[in-house]
C-alpha cells in the first residue's frame, strides 16, 4: 500500500557517537524523501562529529574515526539537510525518542531554528511494538519477507523503515493511511520538548516531568523560583528543551505586558 500524502514525508536515520543528546554527535545521516505523487529522492551524508567515536560504537555501525576525518561537520551540512526536510513530515524507526531529538540538537547547535510545530512525526517502531514487539531487522523480515542487509547503516535502515511502514498499512486494517493519524498513533506521552523534560497535563498546560518540580506548572515555577530557569539554561540540558523553556518564559512576560 502506498502512503496517502498531502505533503512530502522524509524518512531519516542517524548514526551517532552515542545516545547522549547533549554530548554526542551525528556521524551519518540518510534521508529518503517521498512526495505525494510517489516520486522519491534520497541523500546521505557522512559527518565529522569533531569528537572521538568510541570503539564500542564503531563496532555497531562500522563508521570509524578515520572514515569521517575529512568529512564536513554537521554545521557545514546543516543548510543542505534542512533544505531537504523543511516543510515535510518526518518518519523513522525509534525517531520520536532519539533521531528527531538528536537532529533538533544538531540543527540548533548549527544555528538553524529547527521547529516541529507544523510537522507530523510517524515512528514506525511504535507501530511495530504495539503490534508485534520486534527489532527493525525482525520487522523487515516479518513484514517484508526480506533480510536486512547492512543493518546499522543509515541508508539501509532508512529504506527498510519506509518499506516496513507500507507493509504495516497493508497488514493492519485498523491503521489509517494518513500521516496525521499515524503521527497520533505513534506518539507517546505528549511532550513540549523532544527529550521529555517538559510535558503537557490534561489541560494542555506545560509541566515539568522531572526533579523537585515534577508535575508542577512550568509558568508557576518560573514565576516563584526564577533561579530555576537560569540553572536549566546553564546545565547540560538539550538545546531544544532550553528553547522551549525560554518560549514559555517569554510568553508569560508578554501576557503580563498585554
């Protein structure tokens, strides 16, 4: 079953130096852009992370420090990557919890004001886990009847993710072939930031989801404990989390002035 699209969707996958959103960096990114008319275009980039790739990580994705030594940095590549994905929805495997947050961090570090407000995100892993509980390689075998060659290379994983989603739509009659619906189906708890430090309560208000102010309204905490804002801004929190917190603070100030 082909996807019913009202605008392009970009399936993408990252290989990185590790899983820490603040400290780790991208070493490879692949994007498969699918247009509403069915046309596809793909790009992949190797990236110099400007840091050492640990041996145990190299063993997983096979990208050594020597291989990326002369590749451009993400800051140099960011305009090209952003040009390809802007105005599109996003799809990936475990993308809501890792790839999108990591991409957002790298974009912000590169000076690109990355924003998801007008983009839907479909996490194919969530569909798979809700239905079958498997890994990407097992999902590819289960849904597509194929072995995933070159697993943990960004390009192979990206194409496999796209094929798995189409096969999931064929297999499950209760899945709706609509990106907005799939985005809602694959969403976990609603978060204001990608990393999950700020979420929404039942009234749609932002609350902290960690620490001593867990469950407390962000606006109220910032008003009563202004130093907490400065602490987060200077601590090792993701840049997107800091961006969201700043927007909430500015919104509160604007409401007072209006």
